[in-house]
C-alpha cells in the first residue's frame, strides 16, 4: 500500500482503521482487544491483540501524569502458522498546542540513548546498516537540540539546500505561522549520500537504535527513548520503552489539506512540521532473518515472529508528562 512496493502502517486496512472491543478495567485503565484472522492484509496466522492504556501519576513530577501502554499479541488458539507482529503507537505530539502557529519548531528534542540510526534508501526503507550519528551530525540528538536548528542542519547537510535557504524555510514559519508553503527536496535530489528523492517534503523520518545493556530483557526492560520539551510553556514529555528502536517523524507530509480540516481538532489545518511522532518499535523492514546486506546490529532490532508454541509478543511504552526542570 506504499507505492505498490512496501507495506506501511499495517496495510490499506491497518489496525488503526479498525473498531476495537473496549472495556474499562477500572477508572484508570482501558483495555482494547482486536482479532485478526488468518490472511488479514496478506499475513498468515490468526492473532489476538490487546492494548491496555493506563493513566497513572508521574512519580518524577508531582503535578504530572504518565500514560502507560502495554501491547500484547498471541496466536489464536489452535493456530498452526507463524506470523510477524510489529505494533507501534503513532500519536502526533505538539506540547505548545495542536494548532500552534510555531508548529514544533521551538520544541527541544533529546535522545541520549540513541547514538545510532538506520540509514534509508530512496524509498525510505532501511539499508539494513546501522550508522553512528557522529558520522552524520545532522542526525545527532544525543545532546538537546531545538527542532528548528535540527531542521536547518538537516536541510543543509542532507537535503542539499544552501544554509541560507534551509534557514529561510524555518524562519518563514517562525515569522509567519500562517504560511502554507511545503518545503521540499530540490528536484535534482538531496545531498550526496542522502538517498533523498527530489521534489518531496523533507524532515526527519528515521529509525533510531535505543542503546541497551547486554543483560536487558528485551521483552520487558524499559529504556529512555527520548525527552521532548517546550521551553516557552515549560512542558515536557519523556518516553521509556521496551522496544529496540524509535522512529522520529516530524510530520513532513502534513500539507494543510491532508488530513482535511473537518477531521482535525477544532477544524484546524495541520501543515508540515505541525507535530512530532516518536514511535517506539522494532526496526522497519526487519522481518527477514538475515538478508546479505544486514549487519549483526541491525538484526538486534528484528521484527518479532509469533510461532506456535513460542513466546507471546509484548511491547510496553510509557509517556510521562510534566514540567521542565
């Protein structure tokens, strides 16, 4: 469903489009359940999926709150076929306001445990390599960076814009939040080595590797994936997850008309860089056991396979909301 080449977001009728069975466990917990039968979206094996959302106190902030999401998957009883499963939470965040004229440009992103990422080909599919952000400084969030500065650096080093043009694109929004411009890669393509195709909206849409200790239980140990903050309001959000990776996406393809305003909160129009997604996950396109181009490190983020008689799937992520120090 992605250019008739790749499978994106679970297919044409992915789980985000389904009506799930919902029940309240208590005042703070909601459990959603979905059955996906053998052959659904072309996948073998029938599965049962449960997503439990819990709203609890943020123990690190006396006025904050934490949203805990636990995603489970298992084969249906009697199922004999194995199947891949890779669930992710794809919310768009804007700590200023969903309709902020500054979009996400004044946000600060810090990913201290993500010093590597998976480079992409020109279809946005990982090359099966893992690369240090120190080799590609435009991708480095090991120290806190404002999104505006990061997009200027990315526009210069990865997109192939002049530093002046990259800066001007960001300043157009900072100075005039009503601009409807969509900022794109030059028609001739991105900077050398970037694999960016020309005439497409640009911004971050990359999987980062979350560093883990050798003795971590990959199915349960939570690690800090990212800290997002907004200095003007002092709001902050930290994300801890059991997943091996986190997809950073700066809503490059929001256009002001897609999605249409009548589907948006308050009939707002959401444009490029209006929100930020931090989707904890296994690595994209990692279903294959060991393609020739894959590195051992890429294999550590491989998609989970549900097998008859094997382990069930678990992915847990916590979103902690509070105030900046």
